[in-house]
């Protein structure tokens, strides 16, 4: 069931309050076992989103839409979100994982063009004259895991080199209602049509290997610090990169961190999406034990 605006504001308030009010409970459970140390960070990230999606290949005698999706006010279309990251460290070695789920409905979309060719060499018909707005829904699960080795491990600063993988499980649904049927010539010289209204749903699972770096540095003797993260990776016909930078404040139990985070994916033209971009502020409470 879709959240109304009041419930969404309550959800955000509860999430942030939960981050700040429940984390001190972990301080009483702080232990050191065999030299391992751990950190868990629930966080909230509400990025703007844009992407180019290709729902192909088209059926014979018909067409498939190529859709642009954009959502700069993600809270208005948010149905569900869950985000957490965790790190385990022993000496200079570490392993970290990050899990994020977003369910967005009613994102703004536009049918950029229609592919009427089920074979190679697509025939694209412009839809600028047929009111090509569309309603899009997106569900995404992003899971990363990486091992790391600390090149720098000092009180004032740290630098880890990392390597691992990232998984993207994506499901998109687009509904359109044009002012006219799009008609054109198919690959065999026949007439191909694209209905003035309809919907399409498609899923894709993407695995990529990633390498990168992460670290932080303190501002003198204060409790303030800056943190950073960057990775890049590739898989079958896909590339990805991610970058994060922000500020944090240290407490006895852990840290409160405000970041700007940007995630990018790019694929070949025969895949579900050509590119997908998410970027925005994130706030989290990093609990150390």
C-alpha cells in the first residue's frame, strides 16, 4: 500500500530518530573477541534517480518502448526502503558488506522512442508528438561485499584497498498512455504498431567485480572527521562505479555520519537499461563493538 505524505514524513522521522536514539544501547555490548572489531551502520539514503530503459526485443509486428525515468523527489514515490552496512576488522584485514533495498512507484517517465524491429538494426519512431509521458515503478536490491587491506592504519587517518563484488537485482514496470498509436514499417516491410496505452515489466540480475579504496582522516584533535569511499567495476556488458564523501562526528559508542553518495551503472544497448544513476545525501549511525 502506498504511503501518503504524512506517513512518509513520519517514516523518515522515525528512521532518523531510531538511528540516533537506539545506537547508545550497543555501547554496553562492546567486546573484543580474538582481536576482531565490528561496526554496523543502519542508514537512510534518498537519492535522486534517472535512467534510460529499453524494454526489448519487440514482438513481431509490434513494438517495445525505450523509456527515460527521472525522480528528483524520491520521497514522493517511496513505498519502502531498507539500508544497512557492516564491517569486521582484524589487524590490517577487513571485510565489509552493504545492503540496500528501494521500492519506488509513480516515478516520472517518458517514452523516448519505440523499437519496431525484432531483429538487429532497430527502427526507432519519435514519440514527441504523442504526449509520451509514462508512469514508472522501480524495485532494486543492491548488495556489495568486499575484503580490504589497510595501507594506512593510524589514529588520525586510514586507507584501505578493497576488492569484491556488487549485485544489482532490478525490476521495472512502465505504464504509458499516448494520444495516438505509433505505426511504422517493420523489418520485413510489414506494418508494425505500438499501442497507445499499455504496460511492460522486466527484471534483470547483474553481478560485477569491484576494486577501490576507503578511508578517513580526523581534523586535528577534534571528534570531527572526513570519510571517503570509491570503487569501480565491470561484469558481462556492464560497468559500474560508486563514490562517497562526507563528514562524521565520533562518540564513545560510534559515529554519526552525513555523506553524499553517487552510484552509476552503464550497459550495452541490448540490455534492460543503458544507464542508471542514483545520487544524494545519506545519514547513518555507525555502531562500533
